[in-house]
C-alpha cells in the first residue's frame, strides 16, 4: 500500500519540504535562505502539497531532519513536523540530516555541511550507510578516510581535495531513505533502498542533533564558571 510522506528539513540554508510515495518524489519545494526557515517552511509545505495534488489529510507520516544544524533552524523544522503529526495523528520520524544526503551516495563518501564558526558537520558513508560520525570539527581536523568523493555544502566540500558529488543538501527522497538506513542497521546493514519501512512502528522521540553546547547559559551555569 502506497504511503504519502511529508518530508521537512531546515538543518541547512535549504528550507526543504516534499511529498514522497514509495520512493517517488511527487513534489519538492526548496528555498535557499539561512535566515528564512520560519518564514518559508509552512509556505513550502503547502506548495509541495498543492504541486503533488494531495490534501493534508491524505498524509500517512512525516519525516524531519533533526540535524546536526543551528539551534533556530532545527527547532523550526522539528516543531513544524511535530505540529503536523499531532494535528493529523500520524507518526513523525526524525532522521540525521547528514544521512539524508549520504544515503543517496555510492561508494565511500564524505558528507559535510556548514556548522559556522569556521567548522563543519560531517559524517562518512559506504554505499549509503553511515560508518563514521556525525561530528563537528574544523575542516582541517576532519580525516576523509577512504572517501573518494565529498557531498553536501559546495563551499565546504571545496575544502577537501576530492571530487564533489550530489546531493548538496537534504532531499525528500534522502529523508525517507534515511528512515530505511536506521531499519537497515537494525537488520544487519542492509542497503537503505532495499529495506521496506514499517510505517506502523512507533517512531522514537524527536531529538535535535546540535553536537555542541548552546552559547546561552543559565544564571547557575554562569555562576559556576
């Protein structure tokens, strides 16, 4: 039975919403603006629904990227996904946003995105399965290991002496396949595209991947320093 899945990711400057059914992307709406996550995510969701010619009530599940990414961007996407799930009484699955890129790559690949502060978020993949990371470091401190290509943010991929490949940001198909990556790991490392998702299984709670402590501190934390 075909499942209609709403996908959302705001972990990078790409504010992404899409509709996926059985690994087929029915619609995708992307705005590149690191400062417009809150303003663009709902219009992008509505535009994707309209383009796919489906109603909100037709959705069976939501998949959202949980980072790593900046605090504000992640909270916007995750809160939006949780709100749709609650209102529609459908499950919401959180995935690593780097997985939504890496799951669509072949061979040994390094995936990088902008972590600001002259750092990058990164993870390494082999045939679409994550084998190292996610982590946050200065680019000079990241060992590409056996990677033969680098995907993700073009500006940060250019910091490595490796051929660049797609995708450059999380995609609707990648977000859904990232759910299968988790299932594949549980089943002994099966390839993500080869694992059927059990959408009836209760998803784990949404947990943001910040990978670094927030800049803001409580009064107690400041007093203890």
